[in-house]
C-alpha cells in the first residue's frame, strides 16, 4: 500500500502557506500589501467556488526573493509554526506506515521549498508539490508547469504513479478538501480527515472513512 497525504488541514492544523506568510511578513521577507488579494481567494474557496488558477496568480508576489532567504524562512517557519501544529494522529499514521516499509508521500499545492522541512521531519523521500521557478538564484514569481491543485493535483499524482509503476488501486489517499475529490475518486482507498462541509457529504455518500484529528504534537 502507498499512502498519499494532503498536507493543509490533514497533516497540519492549518494551511502551510498561512504559516509561511505569517513568518515571511514578520521577518520582512514580504509585505502584507503584496498578498492583499489572498483573503478574497480564501472566501471563494470556502464558498465552494475556488479560482483553480489562484496559486499561479498569487505566486507573483514572491518574485525577486533570494532562494537562500526563502529556504531559511521555510525552515524557520517549520520550526516555529508548522512542527508544533502537526496532528498527532497524522504523525502516527505516517510513522506506522513507514515502519511497515510502506511508501508515504505528500501531495500538496504548497511549493516544494516550504514542504521540504516537513519531509525531512518524517524522513519522506518524495512528494508531489507545486514548484517555484528560480532565475539567477531568485524567485521569478512563476510556477514550473502547473500548480498541484484540484484536477491538476490528480494529474500530477497520476504522472507520479505512472513513473513509479504504482497502480492507483494500491493507493490510500488522505484529504480534508472537496477540491481533492478527483484524486480521492482515483485512489483505491479514500480517507477523509476533518472533511469540509462539501467533502463530508460526499464521504458519507461514498461510504469513505472519516477521521477527525484534533490534538497536535506541540512543542
């Protein structure tokens, strides 16, 4: 069995991007004015009307950031904000699967630089993430290829499964979000974690397992 975990609200209590933005604003890496559109995108997402290209559009505000600064900010963000907010139950599932010798990866719309410290924490060797483009050691404000969100996440995971010769029916996918329905339907086993109001209806209809994680590992 291969276990694929969404990250935001599934492994982490909140969004990895939210943790990162708080860290980046506090340390002056970015300014609040650069992300003024994000609250509107969040409202549209919560209403079930997400802009499926918002990640490509929102990455523009990262243009010009030094790669090393971005990596250090991501590392600090993990230590200060993300690590204490990892769900205990998610951590147990990941460690138990790895202990059995089963493969575990993350599939998330967050960018690789931000997810790398989380991978290192668990000893995960691979993930399907959005990829920032770098030019001359700085972010260009563009994404390489497409973001890993909604149907594009399904396509990215399908590509990864094909490259690794893994049939979808041997995959267990964990997610909280209705935007992951295409991937949940693809995989052999679908498990919803803290499902949003749209996903919980579909989970009950499909008789998918529903898990509720509350306690985090803390400091």
